[in-house]
């Protein structure tokens, strides 16, 4: 069934986001993206992957402000369509490319990117598996920076059910230590959380971001009028986060792919074996 012909109530969370074309559907919204980019200090010569790029707001912003080359991938065709439109309208199509792809199985060679960024996608997926895929496509010394929702206290079973009803089954924010462990398990070093924050009492990111983004504003009034379930659905998600915000925070989970050990000819066979044993 075409997403357009589905009722709002029947759309899963990703279909809803894609149908709206929302640009910053992650905790903290675009403000958090800007804080994180300030920390990351992306360079113009770096080649960047935005994994789960949605409608491409962050990727296009990076291309416009830094001038780096960037590829955004998303599993939802409607998101990719909107991201391409955004890149064209914002005049950055020569720097940004958007492709339909699954982050579990990225269509890129090993050691390809300098930086992988992700914003609120691993919370829905198998963390170690996807981080291992990021590790594979990153060059040695390449960085990963992933903005994710963090659990601040154990979530009672009834609230977990409500959370999954809002954001999809399998939605699983982790405590900070577990996020960092997942990145370490995938082989990353220098693993830290940056810009940790508590969820603010500003309702739903979706509702807030809706007001700002041109991709959304276009057609939104029409959508709200023609799809009476839309506002109720958005309010349901906003209400859940507002009532239970004490359980949630967010932050940038960062790590670096280590440098491989030098070849045996350079260091001598015995030292090489020792280095390989200690290298991940
Ligand atoms: C909460 S949205 C965040 C989008 C964007 N990063 C942002 O911050 O606005 C999650 C995105 O991940 C995409 N996604 C979910 N599973 C994916 C997968 N396995 N591979 C690629 N993208 C995926 C969804 O289609 C959606 O666009």
C-alpha cells in the first residue's frame, strides 16, 4: 500500500516522519545538531557519511557551511526523494549525494569515509551490528559521532510499551555506559559521550521542528486539514515524552577507528606480533 494512501494511524513512525519530510527528527532538534557539529569540527577535505539521513537537513547544512563531500543514506525512499529535492533547492547537489540503503549493509568499500555521523537511528536498531558496519567503512583514524537518546533510569515495563507504541517496536535507548560499550565492542577507541543533556520540557521535537523547515511547511496545513488523525498522533508522541522526560536524555556517542599496526618489515616480526595481538 502506498504510504500516501495509508491512514496516519496506520503509518509506522518512520513512514510518518518521511510523509512529513521532517528535517531534524532527533532529540534536541537542529539546535543539538549545531552543538554537535561545533564539537566535531568537520574539515572541508573530509568525506562524510550521514547514516539514516532522513530528509537531509544535517547533510545539506554541512555541505553549505563546510563545503565537504557527503553521502546520506536512508532506508525510506520518500526520505531520499525529499533529501534530493532539498539538496537541489539549497544548491549543494554537487557536494551531497543521497542513496537508498540499509545501514546494516552499506554499499561502500572498506576504509571509505573520514567521518560517519548518525542522528537517532541506532536507537531503533542492533547497535553493535551497525557500529561494526560504520567501523568497516571508516578509514583508519576515522571518527564516528552518533546523536542518540539515552536512558537515565530504568524504564518500567508499562512505559516501555507506551514508548514502543509511539516510536515503533524495538525502540531501545540505552544507558550511557551501554552505548559506550556497544561502540567499544565494535572496535572503536577513545569512546566518549559529548554534549550530554536531559530531555527538555519542550514537547515533541517533531512539533517544534515542523514550524521551521521549509520542506515541512509546504503542504503541512493541507495535511493537517485532510488527515484529522495527524495532530492526535503527534500529540500522543509529544505527550509521552513530556510526561516521562525524566527518564530520557541524549548525547553524542563518539569514537575513533584505531590505526592498524605497521607491517612486520617496519618493526620486526616479534614486535609486529605483539602489536597485532593488541590491535583491534
Ligand atoms: C528518527 S529518524 C532520524 C532521521 C535523521 N537522522 C534526523 O535526525 O532527522 C530515523 C531515520 O532512520 C531511517 N532508518 C531506519 N532504519 C534504517 C536502516 N536500517 N537503514 C537506513 N536508514 C534507516 C529512517 O527511515 C529515518 O529516516
